[in-house]
C-alpha cells in the first residue's frame, strides 16, 4: 500500500446535458412550430431544385438544434472532475482548455443540491466552495452525479479534508488522533468509487476498494462517527436541531419582509375594488373572470414568493459533528450543505421588522463561497426566540456566543444629534439650491421673481408639507438607526445595526483582515469616529460597517485587534 | 516604532495632483458657463467665480494640511497609516494577514522620486502613498521577509 495513489475520475451525469439544453431546444421547437410556412416554402424550393436554399429553409433550425446538442455533448464528454493526491482537479478540454486545481484544505463548503428535474431523474449536484476571494460570489466547482454517488463523493471529500487536517498535526498525529484505530488499518474509500473509474452513465460498484490517500501508507480507518454519515438518506441520521412544520410556517411568516406584507395588503384591496368595479360595469361574465384571474396573477407573485420561502426551509435540520456543521433543507430544491467550523468567519443573528416585533431572529454564518441567496451567509438556524437560539447555538456552534441584548452598549446620544444635524444641513442645501434654480429659471425665461413665485398658496402649502413629511421620515430613519446600533467588545466583537431590519454580527478579532477608521469634521468636533473592517467573505459580506461610536470604542477595538497578532 | 512623516517632496507631488484636478474642473465649469452664456443667463458667472475660488483655495491648501497630517508606521507586526484633509482616515493592517505587496509609481510620482506601497489582504487593499522610492523598496523587502517568516512559522506549527 505504501506509495500507492488512487485517482478517482468523474464526469457529470448525462442528464445534465438535457438540463442545460432543454430551454434552448424548447425555444427552437417553438420557432419551428410557429413558422410552418417556411417549411412549406423549403419543401417547394427542394422540389424546384434549389437544394441549398430549400435545405436551409427546412433544416436550418434543425441543424442549429443538432449543433447545439452535439456541442453540449462534446463539452460534457470533455469535462471531468478528478480527485488526486489531496487535490480536486476540474478539467474542461474543449476549444478553451480550462484546468482548475483546488487543494482539499482550501475547501470551505461542500453542498448537495437537488432541483425538481434532478429529483425526477435521481441525480444530485455536488457544489464545492473554497476560501478564494476571487470566486467568493460563485460556486467554485460543481458536478452532477447520481444521488448515491454524490453522497459518497461528499463523504470522501470530507474524509480527505479530515486526513489533511490530521496530517498537518504531524506524522504521528495521523495515527494518534484517529479514534481507536490500529496502524496499517485499511482505509476504505467512502462510497465505493473504483480505481480510475470514469463515471458516465455507468453504475458505480457498491463494494469499496482499498484506497491509499495521497501516497501515504494506508493507515487511517473510518471514524466510527463518519460511518453514520455514509447513510444516504437523512432519515437514517440523527440531527441535533429539527424543526416542526409549525416552526417552519412561523419562520416563513416572520422572515417575510414588511414591504411584501404591505404590498400584499395593497394588492388585496386593489383586487377587491377591481372585482367590484368589474361586477358593476362589465356586462360580459368572461370579462369579469378575466379581471379576477389577472388580479390573482398579480397576487400570486407574492404568494409564490412566500410559498417558495417556506419550501426552501422545509424539513430544515442541522447537526454538529466534530468540526463540521451539516444542514439539510428544502422540498422542491433539496439542499444539503456542510460548513467546516474553522472556515466560519462570522455569525449573524438577523431580525426582519416583523421578527423584531415578534422577537424572533434567525442565524446565518458568513464564510467564503455560496451563490444566490447564500452569498451573504448560510442559514444554520431558523427564526426562533432568543432563548431558543442561544440554546441551539450552544449545541451547534458553541465557539460563537450569542450576546445578551443587555450586553450591547448603545452609541452616545451625540451620534443621533450629529446625524439629525447633517440631515438638516442637507435640507438647507437642497432648499437653497432650489431657490438658486428658480432664480436661474427666472433669468432664462426672463421672468421677475414676483412673476415666478406667483404660485397658488395651496401649492406652496402642499410643497412645504411634503418637504416636512420627508424630513420627518428621514429623521425617523436616523432615530431607528440609532436605536438599532450597539457594540460589545469581549473575546469576540459584537455589532448591532439596522433600521427596520436588525442584524447582530459576532466575529472573532482574528478573523478581521484590516480595520479602517475615519473622522469627518463634525465627528472630530463631537469626539466620534466611524469605520469598517473587512473579512474573508463574498463581496456582499466582505466589508462590515462598524457604525458611528465614541472614539474610545475604536481605540479599544484597535487594541484588541492588535492582541491577535 | 514611531510614526514616520512623509518627505517634503510629497507636498510638491500632492500640489501637482491637486492643480491638475482643479484645471480639469475649471475647464468643465467654464464650458458649462460658456454654454449657458449663450442663452444670456446673468446669474451664473457669479456662481461660477464663487465655485472656482472655492475649488482653487481647497486645492492649494489641501496638500499642506495633508502633509502635516500624513503619518505611517511599518512595525514588525502591523502597518498603520493616518492621513486626510477634511476626513481623516486610519488603517490598521497586520502583516500576517498580507497576501501581496506591490510597489507602484505613477508619472507624477516618478517626477518627484516617490512611489506607493500597496498591500493586499483577503479583505482588500491598503495603499500608502508618497513614500520616497528607496524607502519604499526597503519597506517592501522587509515586508516580504516578514511575510515569509510568518508562512514558515505557520507551517512549523
């Protein structure tokens, strides 16, 4: 076994070609069906001997279809994913050759996803994310495999990550830290991928071959805990955190933005009014039905979003095993993701406006990678009361303590006065600018000031009232911003911010890349500072605003930051 | 390690940058006024001169204030920069977080024998400007050695 290397090679499942091309094919078929005349013309041309024109008229679209399908199949055939020597190698050998080498140690997330099509055909997408900042907003690698193989590849990668971590502890660590394992114990590849297996449509044998990882002597057996995780079905695995349907419905309602609820209320009222009007005015019953259906479609958009949100958290479960968190959720689009705890850069507790009223927040972790709704963090706990979140965090992620709300220190009151003062100054500049603009307009159109300002008193009143309302709304926003702000500096840095929504961020100082502090003229006079810090995360989460606090808070932050290096 | 001040050449470099910017701004403003003058707008020249005066006053004053305020420090552990005119900015970057160190000189920097050191972390870049070229090269060498030391000590665990 000494020095033996195992190369595991895979391709996307063939059904991924259908998944990628069905949209284009459907469009082209629709074009063909909608242009029956051109077919007749083409046939006529062929009959009269114009071969090329006839063939193009009849077969142009078909040829295009064929080219697209062949091109996709060629791309499928020449795209491979290889696990070799502790690296994941993604290779595409088409016209533009593309090779991406990723060391297993740099993998930050391993996710499994299944959309409806994949569930029908029995395949699953394996998505890998790394610590790379250049690909922070996208998935680094993904491959579509049969569900069983996807689970096995995931477990194999986790095992490789674990081995890599054990190796970094030193040669002896390889033998000592693996639980209860004897030397020379044969290591079995998680899930039966045969040597040099190139996976196309063929089934992968169930028997696990002997495998020596990365050229070392075979010495690491399977962690008994990991054995459980080879279970292919979530129902065979015990999760630490399981939510009932009632919890999921509550989560869905509470995490829907207030704007959506307002929109829904407005649309509902609109629907009722339109229907009443149609019933009164329209003679034809079909016109009335048409109005009703149209209105339902408008409302349906909101309802679809609500249902989609509920379904994406359907059967949400999470567990902690060693240094990884496993999450499984989703109905139409099943997602399973694995987050190594050491790659978590920060934890956020988020409250929507409704959540703040109901005192229910949900927890997300920030690490590098993820796309779509995961780009600003991955959810690990659904909306729940604070006490419950604390209890669940102790189980799932004890490394990050959730702050007691009372621990967070509010910014000094002069922060609020400063923001209101800036707002007043802005309004003064705008009104002054409007005045200058009116003067300029008078000069352009050769009108005197009296003629220009000969505006009806009512109009002037409405404008002033509108301006006042706008000022009060913006002042309200400043107040809400001030009330949501908070800071706590202990072993971890905790920051609270928001306006209607609220977010409490917890981060260890070691995860901060650098700190930027700034002071404008007004801040200097008031003894305040504002700033931000950056972390290793996607573009949306990379820069974290600290907010405006007293200068002494920033000095303490800088000092605590310095102690980490 | 104490904070360092910039070389006096930095004032010249900043001044040239500000003057160039002001010339461009003057051109844009003059173009706007010329266009409006065609439709006999009488009030605009007053505003034009006021804005122009403000821009040039700020441009001529800013380099001196910025020079007096600009401080940087490259210690064994971190890089700290403090600079600004109306807004004062401060950056603190630990050396162990650095991924890349670069040295850049624009055309105006080269005239004055200055350059900028750009350090890159996983969270973004921080630029330290207006440093004399020999000093900047020494800083970059020291940073590279320090980064390598960190990498080796991390590997040795």
